[in-house]
């Protein structure tokens, strides 16, 4: 293993310890203070974690979680569904544990935020008051940013970058595709949710084709020159799938500029056209729309935050966790959202008690499966220095390129352990 790579056991320990400084808050002192009202919008890795840890840190705080889905389906591990290794239902999690510890869970869409009156308006008109607001809205698609790709186009050429109907649509198309067809995946420029995600998806689709439709081909058209864990993915593709996968980077005319979803055809920057049997477009993205309504997004479409607390840089008393944030060098990942949710929880509980926020720290490990029993990973550790998020020198790293089959099998196993651990941490459930 690379000397710059934290051990997998350490990374799973960090899952429970990311933002662990928040647990050192003086709980008796906090419990005596005016508890306050916190509304959390979004029940994913960031929001569910924030709601849970706020309530755990000070049970007297009134915590309300707003999430339209009664069962939340995660994007991490969804790619395994395309490979036939996992059912879609295994991605689903409920909110029973949060209710059991005293979090009020409302299944509704948050439509608007008045950051001056400190209110959240739900679909149907109900208004919630808050002292502190946590937004964890994930991503929205920037419809029209890629010519020809709008909501109607997504019903023909799914993005499947938000778990749910789009996931099932893409799986149906892959199942219906004849042997010998071509699957095209359009990969976006940075930043976007889950940097290794498109390439794990390609791996899992390739595994499905190898076992069920071996004459099929995969074409990856990429708006970037490089991608996360690139060397490891390319090595794995060659090892398991031979010439089935072709990756075209930016410098070789990989950037798609127009989509014809009805024809399942795309056009690249220099006018070359490619036709697919199944077309999967991962389009440009931005923060979930409620961030705009709250007035916390920047011109980029993402939310700048204060490194120490993840409070909005633009609006006081609104905190943001997860993919919606500008938090580089941290990637937009489920692990980071979970870690950010804990930091937000500690900062809010401390602020409501008139105390200083605990020292912030975060961790991330992202496992990707290239084939059954063949996993790879990237890990990172982050801290706040002088108001910025930094990655300490010598921390983190990727799996070694030269590794035994036993090592790759362990990485695959660690990935399952990670998913079970983080699901249990956020929702109290396991796959």
C-alpha cells in the first residue's frame, strides 16, 4: 500500500470520528441553555447525519427534518445495481431511528426560505420557524447547460445521477439493449457529484455486458483530461474487459456539446457524431434549488461556506452540508457529506449554547468496484487552517497500482463495510 494511503481500518474509524471534536462539547452546560429550533432540509448523508447528531449532542434542541421521500435511496453503491450485483431496494433507508431519538420528520418538499424572517415554507403552505437552518439539498441538474439536454431528454437518455426513477429507467434500457449494442456515457467537467462515479458505472455496465451481452461496446466521452483513480480504472478495465471500453478524453475530442436524445446521438466539440443503443448523459450540475431560494448560492451555482462551521458565507444562521457546498479539496461524496453533517451539528449546538465551535476535521474514503471482488479506493483527510479547508501533506492517497488479488478483494469487502457503517451512522439502517 502507498505510504500516503491511510489504512482501510483507519478510514472506517474516521467515519465514526470525523468531526469527533464536537463530542467533546460540555453537554451539561449546553443542556442548561436555551435549546432552540433547528430545521434540516434534506434527508441524505449530510442532512440525516446533522439532524441525528444535533439531537444526540443536545436532546433539548427541537430538530425538524424535512425530506419528501419516506424511503431515501442513496447514490453510492447504485452502480452495482447496473452490474447485477445489488437490488435497487438495497439502497433504501427509512427514518425510524431519527424519529425514535426525537427528531420530527416531515415528508414534504421545502419550497422556499425567508432568511430574514427565518422561516421555511413547505409545499402546501405550512411554515416552519427556525433559529438555525441546515440545508443538505444535494444536486440539481443544470438543464440546458448542455445543448439539447433538458428534462424531456432525460426521459430518453437518463442521467441516473439522482437515485430513483432515473436509476430504474437506465437499468431497463440496459436490460432491453441487444447484444452487440453500444452504451455511451457522457462524463461532465468538474465539479460534479461523486468524481469516480461515472467510471465505476462504466465498470459495472461492462461486467453486466461481459456476463450477459459480450458483443457489446462501451464508449466514454469525457469533458476532462483526467479523472479520479484514473490509472487504477484503466488498469482494471484492460484486465477484465479487454477492448470493450473506449475512453475518449478532452484532448481527443471527448467533450460533448450537443445531445439528440430522441436519436440517442451526441455531437462532440469538433463536430464528430456518435450514436448509442443506450445513452447515459451525466450533465452539468448545481446545488439543489432550495439553496437558491435561501440566498446562499454563488454565481457558480454552488454554496460557499465558512470552513470552520460550514455556515453559509453569505447568510447567517444557515449551514450547508454535502454535495451543494464549495468545499474543495474535499470531493462531493457521501462520506464527506456525513463528515460535514457532524461538523455542522457541533457548530450549531455550540452556537445555540453560546459556545465556540469545536475544531473541525473531516475524512473521506471512496471505494469503487471494477469487477466482483476487485475494489479500488481513494482516501483523504482534511482540516481547517486560517479559514480554509486543506489536505495535510502526506495524508490520503489511492490504492497501489500493483496489488495482489487478495488486496483487491479486501478493498471490495471494505467498500461493503463502509456502506453498511455509514448507512447505520446516518439512518440507523444497514443494507
